[in-house]
C-alpha cells in the first residue's frame, strides 16, 4: 500500500506498541490521527516525547464512549485498533473493566467502522487467547482458551470482529502477535522487569520460570501490522506474528544477565505467580500464514532485540521503578 496521505486512526496510540506504530506510519507519510485515553493532565504517554508529535492529530477519549469513537473515525480510511487493558494480573482483580474496555470498546470501533465505511479495520489480538499450547507450532486454528479474564475478554473481542465481518461485511483483519517486547514497554511485562531489576542489582524477582514464550521485537510487530492492513489477502483473516521459537522465562533471565554482564540471582515471589490453572505454560507460534499472505517474517533475533531494549532502558532508567510489583 502507498501510505502517503492515507487517513489513518490508531487507538491505544500513546502506549508501547501504539506509539511505535504511529511513528512508523508517519515515516511512511500517512496522515495519522492518534486516539489516546483521556486524562486530566493532558498527557499522551510515549507520544509526549516523540519526534513525530507535531506531525499527528491527537484525539483524547475513551473507547467505551461510542460517540467519541465514532467522531474519531470520521474521514478515516484505515483503523488500527490497539486500545485495550492488557495486564493479566490486574484482570484477576478488575475483570469487569476488561469486559468494558476490551469487548465494548472493540464493539464501538466495529460499529463506527461499519457506519462510516472504513476501508480496513485491524483488530489487535494476542497469543494469550490460545492459552497453553495443545500442539506446536501454534497456528491460527489452535483452540482458544480463556485462562485469564484478560484472555477471555480478548477472545470475545476477536469473535465480535469476526462476527461483524461475516454478518455485515466489515473489512477487518485480526493480527495476533505473540509476546512483543522492546523500548517503552512497562514493567508489567517480563523483559523490562528483568532488565530494570538488573540495572539496580543482581537479584531478579519473578513468578514461574518454567513457562516458555515466543518473544517478538516491537519493530517486527509494527511491520506486521502495517503489512496486514495493506494486503488484500488478509481480508477477514486472523494472522499470527511470532518468531517460531520459544524461550523459557528462566532462559530469558539468563540471557539478559549475560548480555548485561551480571550474575543474576532469581527469587520466586508468590504474588507474581499466576493461579495454577491460569498459567500459560507454553507459547510457540506458527507464522506460515503471515509469510504466505503478506511476505512477513521476524527480522530481529532475540539477542539483537534484547540488546536494543537494554540500551534504551539504560538511557531512560529515570522513567521506571523497580520497587514493588506492578500489576
């Protein structure tokens, strides 16, 4: 797709992946409207310090507000819907908020896309909808399992997206990234948790260390989103983004400590451990569909992505805290 002048809306634009996506779209000369979560301080997250801040139209609101969503979608051709509550531990404490933001918010986007005739809506899914692997590599036909309120809310959002395509011919594609990491990610996630703790010392506090994850660098995730939006063959499809490799939590901690020249001592903290039946023990992607439909594959090795993330976190250490457990 030629993105020059393309009118694009990105929801969740102020967050980790969303801010990287906004910058990549601006670099392609798209006309970007960034939808961020309203706050009284007028802050727009990672876009506050972005070098593209003056090149975008910023709209603040809440995806739970149907009128605000519809207004944000006016005169838009492509919608990237990333806005969501994403923390799995917090979903145990506040499941209703996940229902409202992730399911009702997605419904509002779909209604607006249908009413206003957008060319394509990209729904952001997550590998968590698969739950623990029943077979590997995990392709898009893998059964869906709601092993946390978060994953259940994302399953519902994905299925609503599918329903709007089948029922009303809304032009959608669902992009399902595996475990994205990189600069700007919060310490609710594994990799910045490990790195920031090692910047302060040599003790790393974690939950279970045996589960495996398919770790995808954020630049590859963004590339997948953009290709999915511009590829005719993805219409109505769900597409995995991953590396087709798996690494255990403990293995990730070991690799990061080696890259940082540390001797990490791992301590298991009970509050970081998921309920037994909720733990996703194994995630390992198949990306055959992404390769076939849109010529996409991950370009960054785990070591390369981690080195870039470590460097960025060192330079932005003042924006993170390591005391306590961020849920």
